[in-house]
């Protein structure tokens, strides 16, 4: 313990600290290294509870494609270990530290799943929650509980792993996680289609992802955002860029690239990125780097993440930009829209949510200062029955409401 910060060294100490806080009526701001503190509503708690002391890989079985590690293990350490055996977390967890003004590579494994920030490969490989096989955690009363196991067949009954992924430390403090890993593909290439307008790009991405060519990721960068890329073939075109990623055995990837370019020949002129430039481009998309940094070339204002049906993305985005302007790009074949707006006291939330409601989706305010996040609903407001269900779950796992109070909005 250091002032108002608690740093337990193992699960038993963490459980003792939480039980003490519950008994004393003290609230806890749950964190790993704090790299995601900018996500959600600001938390006003009596103590900060850090899991960085509960770290280390417990088990890694490359042949079984499973890794178990404690929650405070640095994400970079996990990725480096997997890379030694040419394996990876296939949902490509986003590193949004720089988006919030912090350094890159500061997240923990527990924070990765608590925030559930999945990258471009979610389109084919699934979300973070789909890769969490099991976990151990401490609930709001100091009780240790677990769910799942180290193999997929052990995940039966009520799957708490799905519930904990994205809960932002409000339902329990993760102490150990077992995750599925996958091999790094032999070859990666990206087909680029140049010059398509947003609507045409959305249709092209739908055509590509619905084809037999096994597209792993699909994104569309309007010309202003494409110009901010570190990949010369993207930034130097002066046009919009629609990117489609293919992975697998070299011969298969080469064949599918040719077939995909033929399929989309009527949409726009095609180019290709090979492995290194593909890696740079998709890391930019994953980490929303076009909107990161005080000297960002595109936008350093308030950032929204819209989740909509892929073909509805351009319509929702156009409705928002007609009133608020801003910059944007599309991921997940158009199903995820990243939008950067000039700062406003209300973050333009009524305009954003009206447009997203018309598209049947939802929106999250990912970046704004603390005063705005305290005043504006950060996450999509829930319908009354869903909000009541969420409240009951919170009451079961954190009956005194001491874990990251208010971070999810409402009483969560």
C-alpha cells in the first residue's frame, strides 16, 4: 500500500484487500498499469487497486494453443513470448494508450480482456471474449471465484468469461486468465482499392468478405485519413484507400489476391501491400493511430466508436458529419466507425446517438476529457429491461458497489 494505492502481491492479498474495503465501505478504482483510464466515466474512489503485482505466466502449451497468465502480466511480455513460437492473440487487441496521450505497450493481460478492445481481425477471428477460455477473479465481497478452464470443452454452463470481458473491473478483479492462441500465418498481403467513395467502399467490403477468398480484415480510409498513414503506398495516393487483408500459405494468398483484385476491378484501381507494410497499416487501424498524439495530422479531438451494420456505416457517418464535421475511418468491413470531432462540452452525443439509432447500432465515447465524460453518457444507454438485468448481475458479484463505481455509467 502506498498512500491511496493498494498493490497486492498475489490473489490472497488481493482478496484480503477487497474484503477489507467492503467491510469498511471503501470504494476501489480497479486498474492494471492504468493505460485504459481514459475509457469509461471517471471513477471517484477511495483507493486505487492495482494488479501489477499479480503477474507472470503460469502455463504455456504451444502445442495445445493455450496460455495461462496472471492478470497483471504486461501485454507486451505475453506477445513477445508467443512470438518466439510464431503464435499470437488472434483477435489483435488494440493498444489505445497513445490515443489517450500515454505511451504504447503499457497494457496488461487483465486489462486487455477487461476492456475487450478487439482489433481488425475480429471480423474473422472473433472478439476478445471468444478467446477467453477461463479466469479467476475476486468479487466485490472479497470472494474468489472462477469460470471455464484451459480448453474449450471446459467452457460449459453459464459462461462468466463472456460477462467479464468488457466489464472494466466493475464485476470483479481478474487475477488469472487462460486464453486461446493461434499460429502466425505464413504469409500476409493486403489488397488496396483506391478512390472509392464511402458507400461504394462499404459495398466492396461486403462483396469481398462475402466471397470465397477468406478476407481476414477489411477497412476503408477516406483520403484525409489515408494521407496520415506511415505506408507510402497508402499516404501517397491522394485518394481514399479500401484495404482487404488475406493470410495463409503463400501460394493460397497469392492466388486469392489476384482473384480479389479481379472481383473488385470495377470499384477502383488495385494495389498490394506485402507483409511489412501490411503489418504497419493494420497496426495503425487497430490502434486508431490516425487520431492519436497532440500533433495528429488528422484530428486530436473527441473520439467516438460507432458499431453499426456494415452497410449502414456511411449513412450514419454522413448524418453526423453534416452537423458536426470531423474525420472518420471504417474498420470491420464498415461495422465499426471511428469518428474524431472537434471538442464540444456535450461531445455532440445527441447528434451521434440519433444517427446511430437510425442505423440500428450503438456508440461509445472513447476519448474526451474527464469533465465531458462525467457529464455525457459514455456508453450506449441501455433499455430498461437490459439495465435492470445488468443491475442484478452487479448486485450479485459486487453487492456493496465498491468496484470501479460509476465507470460504466448508472450504478455500474
